[in-house]
C-alpha cells in the first residue's frame, strides 16, 4: 500500500519566516509533486520532480523553491512566507510516465499570520 | 499552457438524484484521470481514460472520454450520501493539470 506522508498537518508561521514542508513516499516513485489547494481554484501545481536533484516549475512557482536530495523525499520551501501563501499544501507521488496515477499525502494546512 | 476547465463548481442534489460533472481541455489530451476528495481528506484516484470515446463504469459511476479527447464527464446515478466530496479531473498532455473540481453535496 502506497504511503505518502507530510511532516505536519497544521502549521502556523509568521510573515517573513522561512518555512519547510517535507514529503516522504515509500513506493520508490520517480515523480513527486507539490500542489496548493484553495477554494474554487482546485489543485494548482507549484513544482514537480521526476528524479533526484531534478525539478521543474509548475504553474505557480513564485515564492517557492524545492529540494529533492533523495528519491523518497521532496521538500517545499517558502523562502519568506507571506499571508497570501496561507493554503492547503498537498504532496503527491507517482511512477514516471503519463499513464500512472498520483498518490497524495494528507496535506499540510499552513497559516501565515 | 494547458488548461482544464471543470463545471459546475458546486452541485447540491437530493439523495437518489443523478449528478454529472464535466471537464474540458484547451488541448488534446493523451489521457484523463478522475479523483475524489472526501471532506477533510486528500484526493484519491478513481479511474483513467485513454482511448477516444472510451466509456468506463464503476458501479453507479460512469466515466466518458470525448471523441476528440478534449472533454470528459463523470456521471453518478442515484446519488448516495457516501458520494459526498469534491470530484477532480486531471488532464494529461506531457504534463498533468487538474480541473478546479466539482463539490457535491447530497441531502438525505
């Protein structure tokens, strides 16, 4: 059974803080993704990675960076958190290729005050 | 870039009524996936459609992929309270993009 875990379910940070969101998957998946979910906007892709040390920008990468030093771990970094980054952040993983589904973690509800 | 539009944004039905959500892409898709997110949960994969005109069924759920591979639909027959949640389509064309989702509520 695929398991995707995220470091926190809830997180409260102050404006300007550096924030790290961690995601770990246990199925040796090549692809990993970070999304943010906001009401009415669905799932918007921030960054994805198809291999260790590889990263690709999604649709809304501004204000974010990522790190993938190990295959099982994909980190999302908010360099200087802002209130408009208050959101639900979802990590997902999947096998390489277009024909494989994504497996999602439980999400991190981030509030920036 | 590729966009996937999904309608309606919300749908409230009486238990036993049918429900349909639609997805439209600005580009031809190689395949489309459907996910369900229960309230408080995370998206879970339901099904994938690959072929032009493909129709697949899962019990009361019917999924269709358009002939031009630019649109898709999910139809639920005789909704139940367990169907409550947000249904997302995700279109693949080199990269996968999710629609905004349709939030379904069911009144018992």
